[in-house]
């Protein structure tokens, strides 16, 4: 396919390439894209959307129900990297990808071998005590019921950005710097409707190429130099070879 060849050439020629990814990157690993597939998900007894169930307000007011929902719906401890994760890690190893910026909290990019990763929304495998800052892992969470408590008696929370909370400003600032330097920006598996992440596209310098790899249309399609609707992993794998 001509578009694959073009992408491969751009990857080969770019001195600074950045990948910005969303939930669609991990769907092939068995992790649902909640915004498109379960965007209207309703907790049967609560009558609340998943955004409400995963909000800072709900976590503080109803920690037991928050954790029940987290374990039932959001945690996928058996998930493994898919073709997209592996292709991106291969690009990094070959010096052709300088940064992965992800909205995902599953840690699959690192599991695949990527090292230069910014996790804008945190990581579901990390937890900490809000009182003493003691660190915990997903293993400490999944095998229990209700809200876990620290040995000091403090409340344990996931090291992720909940709805109603701000992104880590240092991570966001670094992401902006990376996009500003990019000669090639790959955007994959994201609808580009959630800000401030979608706004990162606006930092791409004039002359920088934008490639969108997403199943559905995005508000930034008119600005893209290449658009792929095909399977993300398949396209990246083909372009890397």
C-alpha cells in the first residue's frame, strides 16, 4: 500500500518522532475502549456513568464502591502487549521513535519494551497511601474486597488521574516540548475529543507531519498528512518492517 510506504519513509527520515496514543491502542489486548464501546455504561444499581464512578468525588465519598467498580471494570492484570505496542517498542530500539505519550493507564507500552513513555493519566499498577505515601501494587488490590487500607490506617488510592483532577503538570509540559520538537507526530487509537490531551496537536510546529491512525473520524483529520482507518497494529507493524 502506498500510504504504508510513505509512512515508512517518513519514519526513516524523521529525526524526532512522537507517538500520541489513546484507548484504541490497547483494545487488541482485550482492554475495552470505554468511550466508544461502553460510553453509556451504567452501573446497574448506581445508575451512574463510568466517568462518575471514576471521579475524585466518588472515590472520596464511596471508596468501597469505587474499588469494587475498579476491580470489575477497569483492571486487566492478564493483559499483554499487542502488535501496536511491540511495533512502537521496536521503533524506539532502532532510534526512530523518541517518545510515547499515552492516555492509557495499563502499562503495556513499558511491558512491550518502550522506555521513553509519558503516562498522562498515571498507571493502574501503582497505588499509594494518601497519609504516609507508602507504595502498593495492583497485586495488593485485586485479591481483596472493598477499599484497601494502609498499615498506617490511611486510605490507599490508585496512582491515576481521576475525573475532576488535573493532569500532572510536569508530564504535560514535557509532552508539549516533545510535540513541539516533532518532525513526525503519530496519533493512534484516540478520538482527539478530550482536552487538554487533544490540544497537544496544536503544538506541532509548521512543517511537522501529522499522521492519524484511528478507526473513526477525528476533529483533526483535515490537518493530517496521512490518515489510516485500518488496524493500528497491522499498519505500524508493516511500516516498521
